[in-house]
């Protein structure tokens, strides 16, 4: 399944979207050396990103009763608790807990390949209108300046 929105960072990390419908999502990531910390387990930022992306996809998933599909959400706040080191292939699940006209309240969990809970998080997301075609462009300054 393809991601509903192109997110270059998510592509670079190597996340796979497995499911996204009716307020729920599921993603997977096979760890590589460059995604690990000095102990050779998932870097906390990778784990948090998995939870963030899973929750965001749950928030904008299609087929939510009474709501149109939302094109975009942005993370307003997020809290993550780490339970154990992430190793192997990681599975992230996101769930929409409550939705208002402008906000989504979600939770997400990451499991290792033995189905042990690695981390759990909650987050608040704001629904926004899609950006114009092409989105925002990154402005880079010339290194010789």
C-alpha cells in the first residue's frame, strides 16, 4: 500500500504502510544500521517517528463515519514512553481516539518482531487545508556566502 501523502523523510527511513482505514493505521520498518543508536537498537527518534506517522495516518485515514477524508494533519504535541529496545522488524499501529472539526487525538504503539511492546505514545494533531501544488519550498543559502 502506498502512503497517501509523499513524505520524503518517511521514504528515506524506509517505512511501509500496511493499512490505513477508519481511524486506524499500521506501518512496518525493518531496522538498518543507520537507524540504530550506539547500542545497535532502534534510535529513539526512529521509534518516535514511527509512532508519529502511524498516528497521523490514523487521523487522516479514509472512511471515518461523519467526516470527510482530511488531506493533511500536523503534529501539535506528542508524548512517548519507551518500554524496551527496538530490534528487528518494527510494527507501528496508530489509532484515532477522538476527532473534532479541527483536532485529532490519537495513540500509537510500536512492537518488535516478537510482538513485545517497544514504545507507546499519544499525540494531538491539527487538521489543515492542503498546501498549494508543490507545497513549501526549502530555501537553501549558498555555502559560499
